[in-house]
C-alpha cells in the first residue's frame, strides 16, 4: 500500500485564526488585562481593519486554495478585548452589514 504525497491544493486549506484587533468598551469590560492586536479607536476603524485584512490576505488566498477562515474571536473574553462583540455580547463592535458583505465574497 502506497500513500500519495499530498500537496496543498490536494486538501482543504483553512486560516484557523486571524484578526484579533482590539476595541475597548469600558462599560462592557470584565477582565483585568486588555489584550488584542492593534488598538482601534471606534467601530468604524475596527470594521475597516477587518475588511482590509480580508481584502489583502483572505480573499486573494482563495486562488491558492483557502476555503475557510475563522476570525478571532466572536466575543471578548476575560482578558482579551479582540472580539466582534463585547464580553457580555450586548454590543456589536463592528458594522455587521460590512462584515456580512466581505464574508459573502
């Protein structure tokens, strides 16, 4: 029995963690530390950074076999403020319509 050596294009390719930009919301913060990548000043800037990341990294990767990606993370956790929602999931920290549109692409 011989196994065929697989090339990247012979199997699914996922970006299993990307983004993680931080936007701090004092009223919905429950941790001690504020961890994330790059600080955004508001919802618009956070949305733009995510859209820009998709346009420059994720979407061009589709031609190379990328078939899925996971943004880190859905909501903030105790010491990380890099979610799309606050820890208590009360506030959506991005423009949902713009994120929906980039994900459709």
